[in-house]
C-alpha cells in the first residue's frame, strides 16, 4: 500500500531529531507519495545518506537541518521541496525538481551538484524583505547548463566567486538552460 509519511516534533530521543542517520546508514525514499519532515531545527540529523528515487516528494517544512545533518542527499527523480526550511549539505540532484518556498534557504557548496531538472526559487506570494527564498551557489557549487531556473519575484539567487556550471565550465558564470524571472 502507498501513502504519505510525516515526521513531526519528536521529543523521544536525546537528539530531538525525527530521524538520526548514523555514519554509513542510508535512508531510501522511493515511490510516488510525500515523505515530510515538519519538526523545526534538527528534524534530520547525522552523517548518513538520503537517496531519493521515484516521482514522489521529499519535503522539509519549517525545518533547519543545516547544522544537524552532514550526510549526502542524492536525488534521481521527483521533487525536493523546502518550505520555510534551510539546508546546506552535500547535494547530488541528478534529475527532478528543487523547489524553495516561504523563505527557504539552500546553500550549494563544493560538493553540491544539480545536473538536470528544474529549480524554482520562491512562490507567487509577495514576501517582506528578509523573507525571500534564497539559493546560494557557493565556490565549487555546480549547476548544469541544462537546468531550468525559475526565479519568482522578490526572491534571490546568489552566485559567489568560483561557482561554476557542470557542462561548459564557464569559470564563475552560471549558464542555465532557461532562466525565467517572474
């Protein structure tokens, strides 16, 4: 049987995390439904791997795992949705969608790669200053030239010195297949 899974507000463990991924552990997210973490800071912790396959959605709602989770997130299909959340880990998005809504922050650093798919930064709702969704491409971060980037009004994409494209290696320039500003 299929259905959505939601993790929210765990207080049973010492870490307070909904899921703790120890070194060398793997969480496989498959199927066509949604796996959602809605716990605030540290909803996912540890250094294990998250492998996302299937057309479903892996969702972080009002979660900040930038300090608690140091593992690698790999996506082969489906959607990573950050809704009011912050993530700054090792990414390898081979295909699918990346969506940042409601003031979400994603920091794509030297081990971060987005090879194919669509990135949507922001939603159609106007936000106050400081509430924008932000995708930051840091030194060594890579976005392929075939990736479509949709930047909604009043949201940001920050490209730092040394950021690069996977294909073409334009030495610090972002070459996106299609950039849509809304």
